C-alpha cells in the first residue's frame, strides 16, 4: 500500500519564509556580536531623530538640558574632537562652551580615544532641583548605550541651564562635589 503525502503550497511558502527570517536574525546577531558599537550607534541615531513623548511634555529648560547632555554623552573616537565640541557648544551658553572646551573636552577625548569609545545615550530629566529666575539646575538620568570599561551604564548628572534671549541653553555640568548637595534634597 502506497501513501502520498500532500503538502500545500502555502505551507511550503510559510516554511521558506520562516527559514529566511531566522537566517536574517542569526546574521544580525553575528554582526552585533562582532561589532556592538554598530548596533548602539544605530540606536543612538534613531533616538536623536525620533523624539519621545516624555521629551515633548517637558518644559523648555528641561528639554535644553536633555539635548545638551545627549550631545555631550554621544561620543565616537572616529569623530574629531572639535566636531564633538561644536555639537555641544551649539546647545550651550558662551560661558558653557568655554567650560566644555577648556575643562571637559581634553579629558573626555583622552578617555574616548584611549578606550575607542563609540556610544550613544538616552537622557531623561528627573527633576528640577533649583530655580533662580533665568537659571535652573536639573537632575538628569544619563544611560550610556555602550559604556566603556570602568564606566557605569547609568548615572545621575546635574546640569545648569540659563535662559538668554528666550532660549534655554546649557551653562555647565555640575561637578560631583557641587551636585552632592542635591542628592538628599526633596523635589521642590
């Protein structure tokens, strides 16, 4: 007695499609495993391009702090230091830009180059901790997408923003010693 097995065309197409999808997922996994910075760079670009609803509902001073810290913590050792500085300075006051160029840039780019850092980040405004008219200090949560060795993935950062000519800009990132006074302060 001879039996025939009937296989429908739709079943064959579904199996082929499943094999192709699994092959693409496997290839993607191998690429990300070999170069995790590639994937994190793509994610960083998507996050910069696509604003989230939480960013839209934030006040303009918080948005300014988020944008400036996103530029500050988005680092790539293949990008010239002056290009990174220009991106951060575009979102900073003149005094803030001068601080970035004189204090932060040399040290930051030394670490970036030594560790061949390629990272994006997400930045979220947590709370305003101080308001003095046109100057405000925000606590933000910075999460690095691809942190370098010895660096925490998520860290609180305090940023001072100033309003000049109706525009909020980063004035400076507070040092840990300055920010310590806000760590135990309740939300205003």
